[in-house]
C-alpha cells in the first residue's frame, strides 16, 4: 500500500481546513499539484506546500504528521482509504465521512464525525464536545458508521444523532445523547450528569450514570436478545477495538419521557 | 428403456423433471435448541405443496450458536413458492402466527441475496408504537415488546428466483415396512445436504400425482401408473412383485443442491435398499416439456 505523507513544518497561526486531503482526491495528482491545494482561501490564503512537507506516493493511505488543534476538518468527506494522524487535530474532523478509516493518535476537537454516514473513526486520545452532533443548520448529527474513542468524550455527544455507534473506554460528558433520534452511545466507564435530555429513540449503554434526569423511567432488569446481536456486531466490525461483550442482564431506563420516550439507558452494572 | 442394476436395486433410465421456483431462507433462534425446533416445525407446518398449501416449507438444518446472529441455538428454514410475490402472504402469516408467538424466539434473514422481501413489515406493528429498530451495518433489526421480553426480527430477508422445486425419487418396494424404512433413511441422507428441504410429511409422499383429472376443477390426480392396486387395470409402470411406491420430493435453493440431494438419496437407497425390499428407483417427469430442470438418475449414481 502506497502512502502519501504530510509533515507539518511549523505550528500554524490560523485554523487550517484539511478537508481537501483525502486519498481518493489526491490519488491522481502530482506532488506539485498537491502542494498548491488551498488550506485557507481569501486574503491570507495558505496552500498545502506553505505548511506541509509532502512526500511518498499517492495511493490508498495518507499519513499526517502534525499536532495542532488548529487543523480542522481532517478527514471530512472521507469516502475510502485510510488517514492516519500522528497527533491531535482540531474541530469537525470526519464531518460528512461516508467510508474508510480515520485514525487520530492524539485528541480530537469538537463536532467529531458530525453528519458522518459511514466508515470508522478511531481516536487514541479524547474527543471534544458535540461528538457526532448536529451543527446549526444540520438536521441530524451522526448518521451512520462507527466512532471509537479510547479516552473521554466531551459534553452533548450524539446531539441529534440518528444512527451509528459511538464507543468509548472512558466517559461521556454531561447531556450525552441530547435530542438524539437513534443510534448507540456506549461507554465502558460511565455517563456524566443528566444523559439523554429530550432523547427520542436510541440506546445509551453504561455501567453507571452520574445523575439521572427525572424523566427516565425504571423498567427493571432484563436479558435482551438485541444485546447479543450488538456485542457480536461490534466484535466482528471492530475486532480488538470492540468493547467487552455486554452482560446478559441490564437495567433498562426508558426515556426521555419529556418527549416520545422511546429511547433507553441500559445500565450494565 | 435400459435400466441399470446396482447392489440389487434397479435404477430406471429416466429423469426427474423439476421447476424453477422462488425461495427464501430464515434463521429462527430461541433460548434452547428445543424451542428453536418447535418454532421452526410449527412455522413450516402445512407447507407440503404449492398446489394447496401456498408454500413448500421445511427445515434445512440446525445451527450452532456460533452460526446465528444472536449467539443462541437456531434452525434455518426454507420456503419455496411460485414467485416472490406469492411468498409474501405466506411469510407474513407464518412469521406472524408461528414465530412471533413462540417463546423466546427471534427471526433473521437466512439467505444472502441482492433481492429482498420485507420480513418485519407486518410483525413489527404488533408493537403498537413501542417497536424500535437498531440498524447495524447494512442490517436493521426490529425490537417488538412482547410478554416474555422482546421479539427481535430482521427488517428484510433475501429471496432468490433461481430455486428449484420438484426434484424427486420414486422408490418401488416389495415390502411396505422395509420400503418405508429405506425411504426414511434416504430422507435422512438428504437432510445432510445443504440448501434443500423435503417438504412432505417426514420427507415422503405416498400420493404421487399426474397432471390433470377426469373431474373438472381438479388440476392433479393420482398417478395411476404407479398405484400397485391398479396394476392389472391400467397401463402400469409396476412389475408384478411391487406392492408399494413412495416418493421423495426435493426443493433446493439451486439446481446443484437438488442434484446433490438426489445423489445422496440414491446412494442411501442403493447401499441399504435391497435388503429392505427396495426393488427399483425411478423418477417422476411429465415427458420433459413442463419443467426447466431435468435430473437423469444415471448421471447421479454413486
């Protein structure tokens, strides 16, 4: 597999838009053409060649060697192939992604994987607020695909999320799954305060919750067939990244009953 | 007609004539293999012939927990019909009445195919608004609240139009009890073959039919040429010592599967048949003009 490498020469002073750096878009371009691609347009235009050293051969994989929270839209619109970032990135990474793999070996900023429809995002560190969330103007947040975060996730993850799975080894911040309409948020550690405000449908899985909203109703402990299906699905698609299989029994809390209340918080401990 | 004799059993130089059909497969799981089998047996019940039963149904095989989507014991059932549209009401009724109702059951697609039929289109509305769906990858699973927890059913199931119905073996015997035993053993051998079912009771038909009847409105009637009690009265296919004939009808997802099943059945009959009084093995056809698939017995000999 041929890899095209981008090495950041100096820390940027302005936010850069890296949405143009996708394997499928760069496959046919020469290094010279790639260096002319814009990262900032307008009066203070910055091209790829101004900040990155480009090397390697275009192909199915991109390697970005950079560690700056000013790198926005990394892997936005990714449709195939792999992007690996050695370091942290800024906001809106993996926005609108439809396929392929984005691996961030540092932290991710806010709005990770907003409106993404498919593919896999793997963050070694932590992720910011509104992960898989809807930005103003978006009808929905995450629409499909899988996000795995090894650290913690910020507040309001899964805001207006419709489909897909978000898994973290760490915790979700406050109000995870707010206004969510479908999909699965799954933590192996726990949810912060008041998860699921105005949750319509969808599943929030955790061993514990810091503070429950009063509009979630205890439905008791159950062994659900869907848990086996979910555990087997993540084991198959995520391999070593998959969370531990769910226990046979979970406690189901139905809500948010301030709205249609067809969502659920499943407590595994 | 030159027949071949193997191990004391005469194999007629004839062919089984079978028809193109549509088919779908389902995986039914439950908490135990016992209950998966009960559910699958009831769901495939009264599924002998498309002529009067609407669909031809049967159990393909049992599945270990590793082979099912939910990690529980399961059974794969197959349903055959004239067309995907003809299978729709059968699917709705059988799943709605026999699978949804069975304790601990879940129902999944059991056939990968680019064309699909709606599987949960009816049963999910049993949830009266409390049903929810979970889409994982390309599959969508419905969760319907029921009195023992949740009934999980996949949204769609694959359907193929390349299936074959009506592969068959006619087993002619000198001893009724021995013939039944030998034919049962052949059905058991066919059950080991993947992607096929033998839809009749215990896999065996005793009322083989011919096309047409002297009575208006009947599209099929008894196959008098193979009826032992009419031996002297009609143009019979039976030798003087034959006292009973049993038929195994085979439906398969592919023509190859049907051929494999007939081969397995023939092998079993040749190996153990003579001692049980099996004299001849023949096959049913309509002169070769009605069915698209012909299986010549001499090509399927072990």
